[in-house]
C-alpha cells in the first residue's frame, strides 16, 4: 500500500506555506494529515503506521512531539505516549542538526526509561478521585494530581524552554528534509 499523495514533482516544488506562526503545519496538512484516521485507529493504527514512508513517519512524529511540547511540555508527550515513539523520535533527531536539542531529547528519554516503573505507578495508581459532575468541586475530597507528581519528578523545563526559543529553526530542519526528499511524500 502506497500512502504518498499523488502529485507531480513540479507541483511539489511549487508548494509553499502560508504566512503564519507554524509553517510546518502546512506540510503536515498536505502530506500526512489525510492519514490521521488510519494512524490513530486503535485496532489497526500500529500496522498502518509501519506502512508509511520514513519521511511520513518523521513528519508525523516530529509534529506529534512538538504539538505535545507546545500544548503541555515534553512531560505531556511521554505521559500520553510512553515509549511508543522512541525509535521514531531518534530518527527525527537524525534529521535535526541541533545538537543541544537532540542532547536534551536523548537525556530525557534516558531519564524516562530509568524511571518507567515510577510513571506506571503514578499513572495507574489505585486511588480513585471522587466522582463529581461537571463544574462541581468538593474541597474536602482528596485529589491526586498524578501528572503533577510525575512532571515534578522528571523535570523537562530545560527542554521545553529550549524548544520554545528555537522552534522555527528546528522546524526548518524538517522542512528542508521534506524539500530534499520529495520521493518520501509524493508518487
């Protein structure tokens, strides 16, 4: 199964992004967004994902990683995905020629792997939060902020700060990769 889009090389070369804060999102929309439902399918997504080209996986993984960082930091990425994307993130880092960002990512992955049991204990702790209706709050109830506990344990602020300060440069590495490897995205 070929998951690349069907456009000519000339069309590919004339593809431009719109002027906005996230030009990489135009590439995502053009080259992998149409695959999202298949990738995210709980029953068949993992198998479908393996059928993507290396370039599609790099664009998907980088967009996923940075989207999570933008939304809630590197902790959110690992909280939501665990080690599911480790190999793909390593592949993305081979494209990004920013040694500081790459070093921070690998440092964080190592920290995560060493403490994976701690994550499992925090994420699936037996203690149940009280059941409340939307908008209700019980000041006497014991709430457990598992994500907060985990986040404080693992840190990640240095990576998040570096990403926020350098996101356009980091995105450009991926854009350059796409532009230099059209065969990964078109047929």
